[in-house]
C-alpha cells in the first residue's frame, strides 16, 4: 500500500508556546499533546515522540510492540519528572498509527484522536476524559459533553502513573482510505462535520492538514493544533509531503521548537513544520494531575474568588456593627452601619422602642440620633437606649432640654 502524508502544526491564537509534538516517518505516525508546568508540557510530548522514534516494526505483533513502546515512554516521562523539580506535573497524550501490509494499528492514550474517512468520517479512538466517562455512564449526552467546562480533564495520560492502560485497535485499510491523527486543539474548536467536509473535498493531504489548522485558528485557536493526514493508495512505497520526515516537535513561528531551542523544525509550508530534525538530550524532567487549563480561566477564577472573599468579609464586618438611631419617629437599635451604597442600606432595625426620637434629639447628648450613635455591640446599644430613656424621664419639660 502506498502512503501520501500531510502534516501541519500551529501554536494557535491563545497559547504562548506549542506543547504539541508529532512524528511522521513511515510506517509510524503519531501526535502528542503535552501538559504540565512552564516547560513540562513540551518536554513530555517531545520525550514520548523521541521514544516512539526508535520503534521498529516486528514481523508479527506490530500493535503489541507499539503499545509496549508507549508504556516505555510512560516510564521515561515519569522518571524525567521525578528527577527535575521544574518538570514535575508533566504528562502527554499519545495517539499513534503504524502501518503494516494492508493493516493499520492504532494505540492511544488521552484525548488526542484518530479518525478514519471511508465514505464517512468515523472516530476510531475514545477520549480518556472525565466527561467521556460521564457520557459512557449515561450522565451526559455527547452534545452536553462537547461544551462541558470539564471536558479537558483527562482520566489517563502518559507520564502520570505506573501501569498505564493503552487502547489499541487494528483495522484493514483499503485504497482510498484516509486516516487523521490530531490533538484536541482541532477537535475542541471544529465540529466533526466541518472536519469531514475538508477531508472529503481536499484530495491533497498536506493541503487538507493546513486547512484544518487554519479552520481551528479561525474558530478561536484556543489551544495548540497538530494534524497528521495519512492517505492509503494502491501501490508500493511512500510519497508526498512527509517523505523522510522524522521527529519534529513543537515548532515555533521561526521554526525552532521549545523554549530552549532544542533542535530545528526544518522548513515550513503554511501552517506545517516539516523536515528532518534530531531531538537532543532534553532537560531532565513527575506525575501530573490532568490537565492543562487555559490561563484566562485561572485569572477569572482568581478575580471571582477575590470578589467572593471581599463580599463575605464585608458582610461579616457589617453584621458585627451596632448603632442607635431613628426609625419611623422612634428610637431604635440597628444592626449594621448607618450608611447606604448604591441605594442599598447597610443596616436593619433590630429593635424599636417606644421612645420619641424627636424628643431625644432635643437633649444635648442625643442631637445626632438621626445620623446614628455607634455602639461596640448589642449590649452597649441597649445601654444607650437605657440612658436616653433615663434622660427623657428626668428632663424638666416635655419639649425643652
């Protein structure tokens, strides 16, 4: 079977760095979406792809061998994280395809995806996310899951824990089949119908990959986007955009991947970063909690938390304040402070007496009664009322101080 391959990757419109990595070297193709820490995301995805880069297809058992390589990548990512404080909390998704004869073997961990286009688009992998588990348990519909605020919370990732379970699938491929590997930067922004339309309408795999990346950016580009399109045609050997492509990880706009500049991503075609690159020794990177959260969510959460704490603190302060004032012509005890903000009174009447407020205000000590006479607590407020009552009783005349 002859292969034609297109690859495209982009940082998107929100993220500062590209933490995706990919491998496109026949017969192995893979995408990895890293997460965790300032540098951890791209280190985890690069390390996983580097590990897969040494994969050799056995005569038999290609699927099992691919699963074992992903498990080996899992251990390497964990070891790096455990040895470097700066890289603790890193991990990555991995979705990989190995072709052998007329078969495609797919191994998968995380929420990157593999699709098959054969007449119609079919999703081959299941997301290892909290919301997908809820869909499987009947707690959410697929439509609700697509917009759920926790849709990016992973339940399984490479580099998180020992004993990693890897999903695997083997299918027969036919001439005319097209397989798409992609990170969730595409699927979180673009509906399956739009993905299917591009894959059906664009015969060139490289152009299809670039159009998918562009569509994700047009929809907001809230995450890194990586796309690998593999076409199966009758014949022998490989041709197309990915001839000879080895590991190319996290290319930036200037073709250098990673913040540390570890390697060169090679020439770029539109959104794609293609070419041959070596992955040098990476910084030594621990298990991470899934998953990355967008920076703006953290900022909004922090602001909301501050506002909530401010409201609670203000409420507690007001509830501890007491004063004596006037309510409907009578001397009254109030809980709160004698003011209002935006038309809202910050006090309420706790007790109304029979004492005339106007008579009390004619006495020298109580002339500011309408403005409120503050007290340290309820007991002190009651003491002020007692004093007003005594002063009114001892005043020489009803209306004269």
